[in-house]
C-alpha cells in the first residue's frame, strides 16, 4: 500500500485496519506518478515480466482472488 498523507494519518490507518503487509509512505507521490494513479483506492498488479495492470476503485476478496489467479 502506498500512502500520500501525513505520517500520523498513515500510521493511524495502518493501526485502525490491522494491516500486516508492507506499507510505503509515498508523501512525494513518486509511486502514484510511476503507475499513473490519480486517486485511491486503486490497485496495481506488477507481473514478474514487469508488465502492470491497474484496477481503479475498491477491490473485494473475490475480485482480488480472480486477479491473482489470472496473473499466475
């Protein structure tokens, strides 16, 4: 997950939702710019060959499982 808010808001969000996967504070917006993300929520899948797929909007568990299956 990349975040572009303040460090305090970032940590509050991580703590509130009990997130255990790696978090990146993207305060400068470098990651958003690299993948052409204009807003959240958005998901970028990066395949081993470097190709990307961007999903704009929220992703539920069913859609995430489908995306992962198709990428494998």
